[in-house]
């Protein structure tokens, strides 16, 4: 039925109800009260009909989706009916000098019952008679985790929106007071999260949806492991605040990804301290088109700097982040700069023109095997490029310069790690020479989903039908999400005094083969279908990444998940001589590991 036909149908139904309810109400009173004449009833009926349609228009009773009617719609009906009855009551007093009180009360009650019933019957008809039984057999049997506000909204949405393709069967919640409670549509809470496997078997559940978006990572992992054991898909609903604010729909469910399982509880930032340093300042970010650089742009935007200079070598990546942040329509000025950090003259020109207050230096070559084949490029970009940016920062009065480093700079056996360790030495040396500028470095491990990381690679291999290739079944790595790493970098820069090498707490290491197996399961396949092949360790790779040992790190956190390393090695290397070295790789690694014992303060 089209909108026009539905409008006239509702108009006709209301007109019949309103017109004859006065007479029906009178005949209910007839055995006890016979004071009204037929002309009085007719006039009352006409006045009531006109006033009802006026208030029905005001309260929009004819243009609502009544198949989704709820308490809000019933309130609108009550408002329209009450307003029309009160109007008619007042006009009757003016016309007939009598109040018709008993008749108006009975008529009001009849209007609420009949008009409200006509609207709810529309919903009942759509739900139970218009092909619903045939659709239900095609819907996926779903278990809901969480019977709070989010769970109730989700169940209602599933029942009202068959296009979601899910039929809510049962719910679980750890709250004892919610046990055996019934949600919308008769969906009952029949246990806690520890009962998930039992309920999956009992009700032949095919999908589990987590309706607690704020669930801790540890509990999310537990629920996922319980569900995945039976080959059931696991999804999670959006944040309830985003739903209430209208930013996303309730049915915008997303699959639980490996990033959700490896991620950790978010750190509460010192937002006041960060905003105090960043607000109304000029921020320059090198490598702004990369995974970490672009996320720093997103995060720093929240603290209202005056201007963000986004410097990068690749035009496509800079254009992409520029398009994203300019769509936010805030008062920040975004400046895209295409420049190579190896070009000293260009870098100094940019610093002179824009006079940044804070610099986040994220530009670097980070791919370990590639840098083994190209050590000259690692030196030129990671060391010389850092030196150019840091010296420009010192010359043009930058307040803080924060270099993004890596855990591969710890005892580096490879070119990439060694080049980043020497870059740290450059930053520490310049911090001593230029006390007006605070220069620091921040080390962390692999970031989930960044360019060149294993997760995008594994996803492509799974999409191609496999196999997943890993270098060694013993290999482990530390992981952190891109947003968490970026937030901690910003926080570390805020608390820096100068010369520190901050070390981020990376949590527990993860076996790469376990990561591969989890990704296969999350994609809905078995290990036999995709397969895992051992390809062998690539040039420059370690089996185990190292964090600083206990004697190389201050035991106390300077902020949650942020430590200070006890590294303080002077940089006294001629980069030109290094580039001309016959064995640049060996020379670089030797410099990076030189006098390791002297690193301890």
C-alpha cells in the first residue's frame, strides 16, 4: 500500500470512529441519563470530527510508520485525542450552555481504545500475517549477549526488521536480577555467558550478537572463544551512545575482528593536559599519510589546534587524510605538504613558513626485509631525514619534537632497527644542544592493521583461498592498535621533559601462528580449507621481538602504559661517511649496538 492510499485509509477509519463514538457513548449512558437531544449529539459529533482532524494533523497521526508503533506513537494519539475532546468540551459549553461531561469522558476513552487499537492492529497485521511465517524459517537463529538497554533495542530491531536476517531466540546476561526476564517478542534471558555453549546446542544457534559494546577485551575474548568453538559467527553492535545520538543505526552490526581480540582496554588520556599544550597551536606531522601519522592527525584534531600541517611524500595518502579531516567542518586549518624529509632545504623551508609549535615525526621506512636489501635508503630516510626534521625544529623554535620509534631499535640485528636506534641517538644529542626545544622518542611494537603488517596480508591470503604463509611457527610479536599507539604517542609528548626514550607497554606477545589460526576461524573457514605454510625467516627478522629488559627501563610508569627507557647514547657519526661505507649494513648495526653497556644511566 502506497503512502497516499494509507493516508486516506487512516483518515476514513478515524472519521468513522470519531463520528459514531459520540452516539455510541450516548447509548451507553442511555439507561441512566437521557438529557441530550439528537441535534445536540449531531453538532457535538461534527465539532469533534473537525477538531480531531486538526489535532491529528498537528500531532502527525497520518504520516507515521505504524508497523513500528511504540509508546511514543501511543503518546501522540493520547495528545491528539485529549486535545480534540477538550476543544469540543469547551465549544459545547459555549454553544449549548451545558458541559456534556459524562459523554465526553466516555467518548475520550472510546477514542483512545479504538484509534489506538486501529494503529496497533496495523503492526500486528504486518508482523504476524503478512508473510512473516514464511520469512522466519529463513532467518538466522541468534543468541543475544546482554539484556540491558542495548540488548532490548537490538531484539526489537531484529523483530521489526526482517531484512537484518536474524531471529532472536534467547539471551544471556551476567546480572542475576535479569535471569528469566523476558525481552521484546518473548525472548527470554536463560543464563549467563558461561552458559553460551549449552544454549547454542540447545537452540541450534547460528549466530551470537554481543549487545554490550563497552564489554572489556578479556570478556570479549572469552565470549568469542565459547562461540567460535561451535563454529558460530560472532558480531557486536555499535556503541549505544552513537545509536542514541543517531550517528549509527542499531542494525549496523560488525563482525568481531582479530583487532578486537588483540586490542586492550583503552587508556584514559590526560585530555586537559594535552589540550592545554595543543589548543590554538600549529602542529606539524611528518608521514601524515601513513597508518600512525594519519591517526595522529585524527586524534590531535580533537584538541582544537589552530593549524595542522600534514607533510608526506605520497600525494594519494595525503589527499586521502585531507579529504577525511576537512569533511569534519571544524575551525582547524589543514595544510597538505608534499615533501621528502631527505630534502633538507625543502624541510627547512616548510618549517620556516609554518612555524610549527609541536612536531610529530612519523615518517620512516619500517619494512624490515626491504631495508635489508636497501640499507642506503634506510640511512637516508630514517637517520638523515630525522636529522633534517629535528634540526629544522630546533632552528625554528619548535616547542616539542616527538619522534616515532620502534621496539626493533632494541639490540637491533637488522638495518631497519639499527637505523631507528641511530635516529633516537640523533634526537637525544640535539636535545642537549638545543635546550629551547624538547626532543623525545617513543618506542612501540607492531600496530594492528598498519601497512605492511601481517593482518592485512593474512586477510588477502584468506580471501584468495589460502594458504596463509608464516615465516616460523615459533615466531612471536607484540601488537597494539593504531588508535592506542597514536594516543599514547600524544600523551608521551605531553609529559616529556626532553631527551627521553619513552617505551609503551605492549602487553603480552602473540604467536603469529595462533594469530593466523584465529583469523581463519573468524573468516568462517577451517585450517584444512585455507592451510598454513611455513616460508622461513626473512632477512633481518627475529624470532622474538624484545622490549627493554628490567635493567634498561625505569620500573615506575610515568603514565599508564608509558615507561622511560634508560638509553642515553651520544650521536657522533658522520652520516656521509656511513653512506660511503663498503659494508653499510654491518657498520650501521655496529654503531647502533656500540657500547650497549654504557646505555644504562
